[in-house]
């Protein structure tokens, strides 16, 4: 059984407060993309969870895929096992949710492989124990996200292509959120302020008609702190500006993205890939490729 694990992009990321337990309150739109890791699962009858990589040594043995599989076993009493082969394409410390997406695809795939028949809500409850972004990927749609990441409202976004740029350096999420310079009081937004209520196939949802307006309204509160900790973030934005594009950091990692205009024909100056930069053109997608793999 082979499945994809897509990246997400934070179209904006506002920090609206902090709880007494130290967790930050956020508002964001998470957009799924068609840039994916690939995972393959082979059933075992001995209960063991074994992971194999196409690039040995890339990830620790007890990565989020393994933890997801074991959490699913613990939650259900399942005695089946699995061999997991991870073909990693999404860069680490990028703010693209790669590890969380891998964990979510593992939960969805094993729910089918092991014939557990858990609902999406049950899988999301297991996923939140693994990471704040895991329930979003299990949820199956691009979404408006609030709270500490647990409040998820599916959204429809207009078609768009993105240019993503990731420098070789990463940024510590803990250091960014722990910085005294982080703005933590962005005014809380109301979903109805920029999205329209929509009904399609009998199901109510929310729809954004203009991506440019959403991007112009929002920002990433983590970006100034990240740029101070990792100047390469600013270098990525400057390089995108040299292409006539407006860049913004995604999430708490160092990847920067820009929406490509129609008719865009490519970069005028190549990114400095010799220094370890990664560039990728991808498209926004509203629905996760495994969206139908769990019941509601």
C-alpha cells in the first residue's frame, strides 16, 4: 500500500495570545499542496512496527510514523504490525508540516490496512497526541485553524501555483515561540470577514474567492523573529523579490513561498542551489488525497 503525505503552507499565521500553560493561541489558513512525501506500508503478523528509508540515516528510528503506528496499536489493542518505507521529499524545519503529514497518512493508511474502521474524529484524537498539526492533515481539507491548532474549519481556496524556497538552514520552533520579541497580541479575526459561506453537494463550508486579498490582509507573526535567528529567511524573500514576487515565511520553519501570477514563465536568476537551497513549484489543493479513507 503506497500513499502520499502532502505539505501544507500557512497562508498567514497570527499569534493572538498565550494560555496559562504556555501554549500560544493562533489563527491561520492551512493550504494543502501537491508536494508530497511517499510512504509504503506492508502488513506484518508479528505486531512489530519497522521503518525503512530510501535515504538511510535521514530520520531517527522512532520518528512520527513509528509513533503514529504504535499510538494506533495502543488505542485499539491491535496486534497487527507493519513495515513502513518512507521516501522523504519534504525538507525538515521548513514549516511545511512534513513530519505531521507523514504521521497523519500513517494513521489513515493503517486504519485501512489493519481494518480498524475508526472514524476521522477518532483518528484526529490520536493524532493530536503526536503533534498539533496532525489533526489538520487527518481532517482532509485546506482549513481555517484556530486555538493551538485543534479548531479546524474546512475551506475551499481558489486555484493557485506557489513557488517555495527553502534555505539549507533551519530555525528552532522553540526559540521562535520563546523569544521576547515575538508579537503575541494580533487582533483576533472573524472567519466571516474574508470567507463566504458556501454549500456544495448538500454540505456547508467556507470559501475564499480572492487569494490575493487574503494574503494582503494577513501576515506571519513568527517571521521577524525567525529572520533575526536565521538571516537566510530574509535572503529567500529578497531573492523572490528579485523575481517580482512577494514572499512570506510558512509556519515556524524557514521555507518561504510566493503565489505565482498567471503566465509566469520561470525565474530570471536561478536560486543558489549550490549552497543547498531547495526550490519547488507546487499547486494548492483543497482536498487531501486520502480524504476518503476514514468515516466521519
